[in-house]
C-alpha cells in the first residue's frame, strides 16, 4: 500500500485561517486525496491509507462514516470536508433483490 502525503496540512488550524485561506487549503487537500485515490485499487485501500495517515496524534480526527447506503458511503475528513465513495459496478440480480 502506498502512503498518502498529507504532511503540508498537519500544522494548519482551520480556525486560524481566513475564509480565502481555508478555501485554498480545502482545494489542495481535496486534490491530494483524489490524486491518491486515483492510484488505489479499491475503496478499502483508500480508507485504510487515510485512517493511518490522519492520526489524532498528528492533530487530525480519523475518518468516520457519516452515512451509508447500498451503493455509497460518506466519510468525514479534516477541514470540514466529506469524502463520498460510490460503487460504480453493476449489481447482480441477487444483490438487487436485497439491496434495491
């Protein structure tokens, strides 16, 4: 598994950033996560890397599930961001019977 580099974000306190600075940080953070996600083989690899990288010891709250459905989950991330993971493969008839 590859390591996601979020070092530039460790010392940033959202409460001390101006709205413009926070937008810039959110954009950069989102780019770092999506660039890493593009190289992951599945959602589990992405969430595992984020959980290991976003350590409370480093000042981050670890990702947690905000909501989930049959084909998607939403995870909390730092800087007031949400990561939505959506299933893109087709459900087979057996799955459709109980997932809807």
